[in-house]
């Protein structure tokens, strides 16, 4: 088993030290630590499961992000990403155990979340175009909070409003016309 860890910090730390308050560099260091703890946990898990995978650690949008990439990792994603969600929660618990602080760490396996983000952004933009054309609100299928956030962001980027409706686990996005 050869789980390799590649660390790539998306932010430019020297620029942060020169221009940002000390608290920002402390926050980046804390997020990097979360990523390292998560990577250690996941590397151990890959070893136990006898799976090959490389681990990439980033800091994105005020959260640590860890990606596992490898040849045959679909069992770590599961149907509709259910196994990935569970693995993410276990990894967050491992970080909490080490740091004593709740983590917002985001885990991706074989680009599953990245692909989903792209598809959902596209759905939000296409739905916004339909609403603009028809002037009528459009309700989408139920989604997880992660999925709804992506759609809300895409709708806002298109200049329209959206809101969540319904009750978990069947909450969904409603895209509203500009004049609503």
C-alpha cells in the first residue's frame, strides 16, 4: 500500500504574513493542522482497507480540504456519495479528538464532490435562466445542505434569489424570479 501525502496550500502564506492580521495566519495554520490530522487518519484507514490512494491537502474557503485520489476507490464513495459522507464525518471526529475543536473539513474521493459541484452549479444557472425566461418560480428536487448551498450560490451569481423549503431530509431549493 502506498498512500502518499501531497500538501498544497492554496493560499500564499508570505502574502498573508505581510498583509493580514496575525489571526489569519493562525487560522491557516490551524486549518493546515486539521488537514494533516485528517490525512494521517485517512492514510491509516487506507492501509487497513488495503487500498491504494494519494492524499492531497488544501485550504479552501476557510476550511481544510482533503482529497483521496486513486484507481479503484468507488467503494469509498458509495451510492450517491453516502459512504463518502460517513467517511467525512468519521474524519471530522478524528480531527475533533485531536484538536478539541469542531472541524468543517471537506473530504473528496476521486473527484466525486468536484464533479457534483460542477453539475449542481450548472443546474443552478440553467434553472435561473428558465425562471428569468418564464417569470415563474421553479422548485428543484430535494438536496443535502452541501448541494443546496452550491445551487444557491449559482442562482445568486445569475442575479436571482433562491430559498430552501421543506423539512430535512426532503429540503429543496426554490428559484424565484427577480421581481418576487
